[in-house]
C-alpha cells in the first residue's frame, strides 16, 4: 500500500493546510482521540455515573465531527468544482481552437486551388485568403494570451506593463477595424468622443484587449440590423469608455454572474455558440488592477452597455 504525505498533497493542490482534506482527516483523527480521552477523564471526575460520562463524551465527539466534517466536505466540494471547471475548460478551448484551425485549413486549400487554376482576379483572391489567415491567427493569439492571463490571475503572478498613453487613438483604430465586420452584419457603429482627453496610466496591450472584448461582444450579440454606440469622455478625474448596443441583453437573474469565469448567459448561447466566457473575467481584473472600475447595465431583448473608467495621470 502506498502511503502518501498529506503535506505534499496539499502543496501539490496549492491549498492551505486548513482547506486540504488529507491533512484535515489526520487532524480529525488526532483531535478525536485526544478529545475522547480528555472528555472521558473529565466526565468521570465530575459525574460518578458512567452513563452520564459516556453521553457527555459522545456529545463532544459528535460536535467535533460535525465541525471538522463540514470543513472536509467543503474541501471535497472544491476538488469536485476544480474537476468540473477543468472539464469545462478543455471543452470550451477545444471548441474555440477548432474554428480558426478550420479556417486555416479551408483557406490554404482554396489558395492551393487558386494557384493551380489561375483566374482573372487571382490577386484579389490571394489578398482575401491572406486576410482570412491573418484574422484567424490574430484570433488564436488573442485566445492564447487570454488563457495565459487567466492562469496568471489565479496564481497571482500577472504583471501589468503600465505606461502613459491616450485612449482616443486606440479607440478610433479599434472602432475603425470593427466597422467593416459590423457592416457585413448590417450593424452601424457610432463614436461619440471628447475632442481632447488626458492620458491614462495603464497596460496599453491589456486595455486594448478589454476594449476589443466590449466591441466584439456588442457586434456578436446585436441582431437584425442593430446599432452600437461607443463613447469616450472625461468624467472628473477619470476617462470613461463605454459600448452600448441594441442586442439580446442579459437576463436579470444572470447578471450577477457576468464577470465570473466561464459564464455565458443562457439567451446568448441560443444565438452564438462561440465564446469562452473568460474575456470579461480577465477584463474585470485588469481594470481594477489599473485603479479603475468596470460595470454594465442590461435589459433582455433591448441591449447592454458595458463601461470602464481609468484614472487620469497626475501631472
């Protein structure tokens, strides 16, 4: 029989000793023996009748079992939840990687066919294929970077590369890039902005990721030729960025879970099967770690507004 070291098992799981079932089992056994001996000696001294002593001892042990047992059950629940999350994680990521991988495969096959059978507009065809490959590669890179950030957040090793920069040119470029994709879905994007805005101090790359998440979700979940409005303006000592859409919205009972890892609203999955449910989880951490605040308002079947504010740098 292999004997495991509970301390090493707890360390492997990354849990504290008082949250780790193997260690708690040992503690419960030791405390039970000690409690039985002490309770018996105390009860025998105070109560000469052995029946009363036995009842007091049994009651004390039962209470002890309930307390420690409840902690152990909590530990096992965490193990079960970790296993469930792992399975869900593998399923979601496998699905997300399948789409860009398929795009790579289909585009390369089409490119090979075009090169074998030159056509009149071969240059336009090749440019389209290259554009598709670039979009697919950017999608995979973004997914990988997001997954790495999730791991770093959970291990508390994420480091933000903060710098002074303006959100205005960043927002303008992102909206310009999103406009073409939105137009193919008959969605209009409007941009309301202050003409002059102070700088913020944050991780440019990760703030761009947050803004892309807002825009991508707005386009993805706006149906039937809707509209999107982006706003960038100053609010006191902060810069506020928001994206409002006329999309499917979020059911009110599920709104409290929107920033949880792997969460996707039930009505969203009916219209859009793609999505990891981790972008908003990462976005919340990044904004709050940057000294800002993130939030949203939503009404089912009418649309949503997601926003964040970042502090203006002190001059």
